[in-house]
C-alpha cells in the first residue's frame, strides 16, 4: 500500500501500458516536451521517445481523428484532449466517427481508441475551461464513458480502457489530480461494468461520480452525525451505466439524491433521475432530488464559481429533505 | 503524353467504367421504384477517377471515400451483389445493410467507407497512415474527398498533420466543380486547389479526371513516391458529375448547356474512341462488356431482392463489440 | 399458513427471549419486516419475518424464554392484496426542514392542497407498493412524510405502534443486562481462559498518526482506535488461530476478520457489534464505519448481522483511564484482545532510558482452541504491527 496522487496514478497507467504493449502511444497537445497540461505525462517523453509521446498541433479534430484512424489499423492510441471544453472541436470525430464506425460497417471494424480529457470547475478558469460535458458523451451509443474518482480507478480504468475494443472517453476531473489516495501493492485491476458502493447506508442513496465524490462522501459523514445513514454510489462508468446497482440501492433506501457538476437541465443527472422514476418508481418514498450545476456559464470569481457547482452543504440539505428531517 | 494501355489493361478500364455507369443508372431506376431509399449520390460522369486511380493502389493499401463511393467499391473488388444488397438495406449487404448507399464498407478489401461528413474522414486517413508508419508497414492510405471538403477545417488540420509527420497518405480530391449546388468560385478565395495544398509543403498535382489513362498514370507516380517514403501528396482530379447532386435536386445552380458541354467529354466514349483509334479495342468489345455487365447487374438486383431483412431483435448489435448497450 | 419461529441468529444460539412484539394479530406483514425483538446472549436483536401475510396469532408472550425453532406466531397468507385509497389520511404535517447549510437549501416542496382535499390518500410509491402487497388500506394510516404523506415505513409500523407501546427503558436495560449476564456466565462456565499481556511502545504510532492527521482534511482524520484495530487485523493475518469460533468441540477458523468492538451505551449497557472486514478496509473507511456503528449502536439501530458476526472482540478501557484489562471471551469466539490506557513511562531505547508512550495489550484465549504459545505469537505480531503503523 502506498500513497499516490491521482496524477501519478494516471502516469502509472500510461507507463505500464506503454511498457506492456508497443502499440500503445500517447498523443495530444503538449503531452511531450511540456509534460502534459496537468503534468500527467511528465517524464514520459524521455522514457518512450517522440514517436510514442507525440506532441500535436492545436488541431483537436485532426489529432482525435488521427487517433481513431490509428486505432482502425491496429494501434492502441491514447489521445489526450487538454480539457473537455476543447473536445467540442473534436465532437465530429468522436461522435460521427469513433462511435459509429463499428455500426455503420456492420461490425467489420472497431475503434479501440482511448480519449482522455480533464473536466470540471474549481480552478477559476472561467467559462471556456471549466465545464462538464459528460452529458454530451454519455448521450452517444457506441462510446464508453468513464469517470474515475479514486487513484485506483485513475490507473485501473485507463488500463481497462486500453483493453476495450471500443472507443472509451475518460473524464479526469481537474480538481482530482492532486488528490492523494492509497494504491494497494500490487495495484489492482478494475472492471468497467460496475458502480461502486463507496459507503453503505440505509436511509438515502447519494449517487455521484468523479469530482463530486469527495463532497458527497463528506456529506454522508455529516449526515451520519445526524443519525442519517446515507449510501454513496460512485458510478465510475457513466456509459454503459450499472443501473442494477442504482436500483438495488434505491430499493433499499427508497430515496435518491443525484450529485453531478454538469448543468441540471437536460443533463447527466436528468437521465439518472428519469431512469429511477421509470424503473424504480415503486421503490420511492420521496421525490428524487438533484444537486447539480446552476444554469450559468462557469464564472471566474471563486465565490461565484463555487456557487455554481454542487457543495457539500447542498448535498446534506437535499438528503435531509428527502429523508424528511429538519 | 502518357503511354496508352495495352489491350488487357484497356479492357479492364473500360469494363470498370461501364460497370459503374450501368450500376448507377439501375440504382436511379430502383430509387424511383422505391427499392433504394435515403440519399443516393451518383458518380455518373466521374467514373474515370475511381477506375484509374484505384489501379495505382495495391491490395494492402487502405481506401477511404465519400458518400459518392459506389464506383470505388465496385472497382476495389467489393462484389456487385453485396453493394446492391447494401443499397437495398438487406443484411447480405457489404455493411449488413446498416450503412446504405453512403456507407459502403468492406474490411477485407480495406474499404473504410462511405463517409458522409464532408472532410470528416480526412483525420482518419491521417491516423491510419500514422499507424502504418509507427508499425513500419509500407502501405498507403488513399483518401478521396470532394473539393467542398477543402473549405472545412478538418482538411487543413489533416494536411498539416500528415505533412508534419511525413505520413503515407494520398489526399485525392475529386473536384467536380460543385459542393452540392455551390460552385467552387463561390466558396473558395483560391480556386487553384494545388496552390492551397502546396502550402503544406507536400507535392500537389492536378490531372484531367475525365481521362482515365491520365488519372491512372499520375496517381501511380504519386502513390509510388509516397510508398517510397516521400510523405503525403495531394492530387486533384478535375471532373464533372452529369447528374444531380442527389436524386432530389432540381439543379437550379447550373445550366443544362453546361452539363451538355461536359457530356461531350464523357470518359467512357472518349476512352473507347481513343482505344479504337489505337486499334486496341473495337465496338464489339464494348458490346461484349455491356452484355457481361448487364448479366452481372441483373444477378445483383436479384440477389438484393432475394436478400433478407435483419430481424428487429438484432437492432442494437454492433453498437459495442459486446452485445448490448 | 406460515409459522414465525424463534430464529437462530448465531451458530451458538440455542434459546432466545421474545422481548417485544412489534405486531399484533390482524397486522399485515411483508417479507423482511421487523416484527419482533429477541433477547439473545449477545443483546437484543430485531428479527425479521420471511413470509408475507397477516398475523393470525401470537403464540408466545413477551418475556418468554424459548428454544430456537419454537413457533412464536402464526401468519395467514393474504388472498387478495388490494388497497382502496378512498378517504383522506390523517394529515399530520411534519415541521419543515430546518436550515442546515450555509448555502441555501433546495426549496421545500411547494405548498400543496391538504391531503384530504385531493380526494385521495397521499402516499409514496413505496408505501403504495407495500400496501398493495399486503392488502392494507392506506386510509387511516398515519403518514410520517411531508404533508402527512404515508411513507413505506408507516405501512407495517402504524398498527403495531398503537397496539404495542415500546417497553420502557428500564425494561430494555434489564433485558440487555440479562443478556450480558448470560453470555458472560456461559463464557466463564465453559471457556478455560488463559491470559497474556505485554506493554507496547506506541510512541511512533501516535506520532505517525498525528503527522498524518495534520496533513489531511478533518473528514479523513483518524482516531488511534482505528490504528489499533488495523493492527489487530494485521496480527490475525499472521496468527489466524485466534480468529474464529469454538463449535461442536472444534476450532473453526474464520477467513473474514470481523472485529467486535465494545461500545458502552449512554445510560448503561454494553454491546460489541462487528466491524466487518477490518483487514480489507482503508483506515479512512474504517474510521467512518466505526463512527457509523457507534452512532447506530447508541440509537439502537444495529443490524442482526452486526451483532452476530464478530470473529474476535477488542475491548478498550483506555478511555476509562484503565491501564490494563483482561477480557472475558464472547462465546463462541476464541479470544478477546484488551487495550489499556496509553501512559508515559520510562522506557529503555537503544540502551538509554527515555520517556515513551506505552500501552498495555492483553489477550484472553480459549485454551480449548489454542494455547499460550499461539497467544504469545499473536501478541508479538500485534506489537510488531503497532510499531509500523504506516504499513497498516
């Protein structure tokens, strides 16, 4: 057991995969000489060389598409898009190509590309560097979408994504890169099929993922002090989502609060809420509540930025409300 | 002046062009009859491009095309039966019926579509070239696109990446003068496409796309250079489509006279005339080819008619490699 | 017709006292409902029913001591479960949630028409589901939800509550005292205890903990007890013979490490619920689980499994200022670890006398299951684990 940061866990996976399989390479803006905008690939250029740690021009559509093309001919590319905000320039490639090629070709080709991108607010980077577009990608059949919240998942899910024959998009919340966590020795393999019960509870289910897990877990601890036993689900894999675990938990607690940094309207939390209403309606003792992003482009000043994304206190308040406690 | 082909070679070129022409004429008919639906973009008038250019590629080279790709699929060797079944949407089609006219795929023949986002497949070609380069394979990826794609950002991103990394990619521009209904001069500040391409530091040539012999000769020279490690290259085929952009197009954007003028340069009769003049082919050869193609075509239509619809229970297959979403 | 019998809640449970009925004849019950509280050697445990229907007869009075398997109640299966939501429920609006957050709480539900004005009973989907399943009419059920809405918990509980007021606190305490008395008497009667003890220098462990706590946010900070429990689990991994049960004249080792953790209850009484899989959980998880367990133990909300699953118990008397404790084994467990108060003592380090923080660690072992040699190995392993806290 050793303590590593989320960033180091990502780097562990990059190194391990590149040592294990020469088809793996990393491509993106400033992944090489600069060391990665979030320093995930620091030092890898020296270790693996320019061909495999490949700096690209500022051409998101071009290099994401190139990653897809390389995957078509048997490579295992890891494409780093600096932030999810820039990935909008590559949406055509990800949605029109990566997600469709297998289907359009009647199953003849597959696209084992891994696309990593940072996501989320919290660093005062304002409205063009702070958004959470998980909802865009989870909307698309053909993509797998991951949202690691722990160091074990940061490493393990990247490795599992490389073993996956289909295109995988990984969201790394920018607020997590410095987070430390325990990495067991040897580091464990993880699956891409299950949500994780991060904390067991009986009174209310708090459903979250990625960057919101910490605040949600804090909320659960605070709720415990008030005698409310909150179960916390770390969804991990946003698509295809492990609905069984969600429904089982709701069947136990009869109450659900969804915590997601993306905007509430038409967002990721909307889908989770709708599914619970559709498939777990008769289990509910209270309306589903959502703690989600406020409908505003993320502002620069820290007090406004924090007010626009879920806070621990809001999670507590929502949980208390559905539990019916004051 | 390029050398004229010998008899066997000439027969091949003529046969391929006739196959495309007759196949597409029948498609137009079947479309009107409701057998083929969706969009149908015909290649009639442009047959010399696919026919000549694809002869310059080896079987290991990869091919990416636009949604006007029936001709490329047929010349590449995808059986006409499977292409027609795909047009019908039958599961015996080359893409299991999932793609239709715009998305003909055949992994065995390294045909990677049938891509219907203009310029969207150019980055893919770059990546395929990158994969080949990294793996040390001597393959070329040929990417066909219309001149409309040149206005897209993805064209420029892809040209830059391929040139920067010296990738074995052929950028093959089929310039038929119109992006749907927009003439080149109405959409491009610089209509000399080779000038744009050359700015990326790669070889760029232009060739008469109505002359199948010139197409083949120029393409072969440029593909050989790419294969030899020269990095990417750009080739423009100046061509013309005789039919509308798609079946549902009133052609308000061009004169009938303009079309008639281009029809005089129809690649099939003009090639035949040259071959007859050179005593390489005869009128009887054409008649023989027509008869064979008619037979192939009627078999293809029968095959497509007899094809089956994929059961609805299989609707969500091939979304992921494992079944289920 | 189904019988509800005195359950076996642990491998060694032979008898139980039907302490309290939570239902009365005529009440509808569903599979999984808690319908009785049973006093066992290990404390009062809420017992659930495994069939659905209507209670026909309660066969045993409260306070009766009965063997496992005795029929306690007869249950008639419901023929035609259907609810007729017609008139209004008694609406007893609950007070609005008090603000808990510095950030504004989500708006409370918009005031809606009183339940009775709608012409139908306000009830949650889960309550309707339960009511339909059991053939209970929602009319007349007092709802505990907002605006008096009937919630799932109200359906089985409503009738029971009115008929059976909870026994008063004195009774509960007496019952718990009786249970402890029974278990301890059995232990001393049947188990040949042997006792070992040693002082352990925990200066390093506490210093490490202080450093760690200073570098993490409050929710991730740990109490020393977490380190002690992790150390016990680590020692068990090395000397597994102390972790398990004495059953049918044989030692049955347990692969999972569930540590019983003695919790004294406010107002008296003692329970030792199990912290599950102590070796598998991170210290932070364990800390949270422990807090949760203590809270629930003191609110009387322990689950059956937590009362019966412990594979070894740890008793810590440090908080009570006691320097040394030699425990009494909870049968059928085969050992109990006792932790004393941490005291500063003169201690020889590298040939010199220094002031160190020292804790007395004891082991009471079941001599039928193992002997002093094993116990000694275990205490050594425990001392080793405590000297390298970062490995935990």
